[in-house]
């Protein structure tokens, strides 16, 4: 990565933080790493549960402290995957982020794809997702809040939350502004997409620039998404079938519609005269 930096690329890394030592921090500085994101998925018990390690939390916190104290980075960010076990710890995690002195706290939800699909505790229901979005929205309005809090680019949320829980409107940039070279040389978009459907070439045979300029039609024209529940959706122009990682390529349908999940809960609570309307 030091070579990439020498070519003029600004670069960063996402890590669980458990292997960070003073020596590693020094190597990061030498390679001119500018940003780093560290996964912190709750307080000690819940973080260790999700990471399946009894020492993960302690190691991650120590790693974050080393990063902050080095003052080598433009941005140090904590990433939290909110699930049913840690959703009641949001304020405690927020206070911990402040105490650690990081710059940003970016909040994710876990999608029902891949290995995660078999564990229902990982996924928020409509009420919990609505609570999470309201929490983020309120935090971002606090003038005293020096910590930047935002929701990830996890699907279209509706006008009530777009540009409120993050700094931009939702758009899936896979294959439009995001490309990747995978470990085996495959040219793709987001690395979490199923490769058998989204692979565009391989750098061992193809020039990345030629692939980028002449392929990626799958990503740049999303009309093929306009089927099933998406076909007659009023919000198609703003959503275009949600994030590609939420698309089931085998069944040709959307795995999860964030907007429907949130909107149905808002309507339900409105009928009951509750707060989140």
C-alpha cells in the first residue's frame, strides 16, 4: 500500500483492531495510511459475542487507543453493526466513542445475506430499525456533538430519513464510482457482491481501465431491477431497486426493502398514536 500511496492514491483500511501494536501503527505511518475504520459492535459482552472471542473487546479498545494516540491519521472511525443484542447500548457506545477520541461513528445494520442469514438475532425488526434511525437523526441535530454520527449507505429509507441520518441521499455506487480488484485478480464492483453474477474481468488478462470504461453495464443501467415489488414502486426513481448486495440474483428479487420495513412501522405507530410518525 505504500506503493499505492507513492502513486498518489489516498488509502485507508477497515479492521477489527485486534492485531494493532505500536509496530503496526508505525508501519501504517510509513505506508501513509490516511484513514482507518475499526469495528466495535457493542459493549464488552455483545462485542465478544458477535466476534465469538472472549478477548476481542479488550484487544479492539487497546488498538483504537494506539491509533488515536499516534495522531497519524486524518480520520479514525468506529463502525458498529447494530443488532438485537446491542441496540439498547447505543448511548453507551456513543459515550465510549467520545471517550476514545475518535472522529466518526458510522452505524450499520446487518443484511440477511451470506452466513448471517441463519441468525435472526442479527437483524432488526421494523420497530428497532425505526428507533435506530430516530436515534441517529436526533444525535446529528445536537449542536454539542463533536463526534460525527451517520448511518451507512444501506438502502433507500424514504424522505423522512434521507439526508437526515447521513450526509447524502441514498445511491448504490457499485460499478459507478466503486470498483475493486479481488484477491485472485477478478475485476468487480463491491467485493461483497456474488462474483459469479458480477465479475467483469481479471487484471491478469484485462486492463482495469478498459473494463471500467467499456463494461459494467449491469451496474449502470438498473432497469433489470424493475420487477416484482419494485416494478410499480412510487420511489423507483430515488431507489432503483435498493443496494445491489440486497438483490437475490438466484431468485431475481429484492431480499430486503428498507423503505417498506421503516414505512410500515411508521404507519403502524401512527395508528397507535405513538411517537415515530
